[in-house]
C-alpha cells in the first residue's frame, strides 16, 4: 500500500529540490550569472560513447549553469556485411538498422551518481532507453525510477517520427496513435516526469502548401495529456523537414511565416497550454536565422509568448567548449531582438521553472512509493 508523504517531509523535499542549482552547489558562479541552461543535451552518441560527465562540467564552465543529461536511446548496429571494417558511429553512415539500447539509462544514472551533490544539482537526468511502440515502455520507466531513486527528472529525448531514423529502427514503427505512447505520457503526468519528445511535424522533402502530415495527430496526442509537462523538441523541424508551407518557389521568409502561424496558433490554444517548444539543434537555427526577416518574426513570436520556449544545444558528446557553445553563440542575432524578460526566460528561466517543478514532483512520487535516494 502506498502512503502519502507527511507534510513535513514534503516541505523538506520542496526546499531541497526546488532551490536553484547554484544555491545548492555553493559554486562561485551564482544562478543570476550564468548565460543559459541546456534543455537538450546528449552525453553519448549512437554507439553509446561520449564525454565523461566531469569533462562536460569543465566545458560548461560558468556559461552553462544547468543541463539535462541523457544519451541516445538507439544503438547503431555495426553490420560487417554492410560496412565491413568501417565502424559507423552515426545513423547516416550505414544502412544497418538501429535498435533500442536500454542500458543507456543505467549508464546516465551511474555517471550522475559519480558526482558530488553540489555538481549533481546542475543536472537533470532523463530516461530514454525505451521503445515508444512497446506497451511495456511505461513499466520500463517506472522500473528505472525504482532502481535509481533521486536521479531522474524527465523522459526524453525520445522519438516518434524522425527523418531517416524511423525507417531504420528495428521492430514496430512508433506512432502518435499507438496506445503505448499514451501509457508513457499518462505515467509521466502521474509521476511528474518532464517529457521531451521529438516528432517531425511533416514528412521529409514536403513541398506542397498543405497542412503538415503529422500536425493533427500531434495536437490530438498533446490534448489527450494535458496534465503532463511536454516540450516539443526542435518545434517539429529537422534537417530536411523544413517550414515549407507554401509553394517551394516562395521566398524563405514567406514560407517560415506560414510555419510560424501554425506554432503561434498552438501557443494561443488554451488546450495546449502545457506544451513548450525547444529551439535546439543547428538545423533548426538555420531556419530561424535564414534571413533578417525570419529572425525578426521568430523573435516577435517569442516576445509574445516568452514562457513557452527553451534553449537547448542538442550537442552530442562534445569534445570542447567551442563545439558546445557554437549554437548558443550562433543565436546572438535572436537574443538581441528579444526583450530582456523574454531572453532571460528562454535562456534560463523556463528551464528552471519546468525542471525544478519536475524534480519536486518526481521526488514526491518516489517518496510516496517508499523509495529513498542513494547518496
């Protein structure tokens, strides 16, 4: 039988988990000094190799105060029949399939636990090692929380539709209408886990001025789970899934404006109030920064809805600070057009609000299950 945590215990939990990371850590840099928090960061790559978490802390330095922490849920197969002695490390380097690699969650948890408490406070680990087409996926997420209490804040980045990736995944294709996905999001709402979901808004190379093929299904899914905290990765865009909502010959600014209208309609929809958008990935930046006009339009929309956007790097296993900070610095033209309030919220404030609330709710759920974090 599950018992509700006592009020005093909950109060202590709230104070411990909701406090700003820098205040908990005792670090010399304070919460009001760092430039951004990273809502979208991969510690490891498609062959589960990556940056040591201590090296990543050194890369973050005093510019990045907080970050999510997750790997990639998919492992790239090294098929000798396909690539011979060449060992692929990225999904575009071979025709061999991808498969779900659940050990990534244990790896991330152990990397996090290897840090002292003041350094852990800067990270929000995420569960990714599940197949969203598997009806047992929610059970996996629950099992990870029970095995590693006190560690995870959310789930994701996990993928439903993704250009060039979805067709390579072994087994059943993920779908926005699969009840397995509904069970995942229902458990996220119940436990307080923040959700970071990748789903392309359209098929690759779409050129006609019709509604993006996955838009209606995505909005239906989001509306079915209004109690969950959901971040739509990359605003649904990708390498070749671009904001092409008019004739392909239309000027770039006109096409981006059409996509912006769809996003703004979602932002204004009260049934989607629980949904935020991240602007991670340099492939997304190429659209937002394509022209001075597209950047102006993007900034104007963010200024109107400053609570609904988060910065994320989407860097995978960075080797140095130049690689890690490249996207943040590339967005300088966008930062310059935001109001001070909107800039602060997108760079840091929205992360702190969503992920601090996630920490609090997940720790409370764990406590209600009788789970105790291991120091």
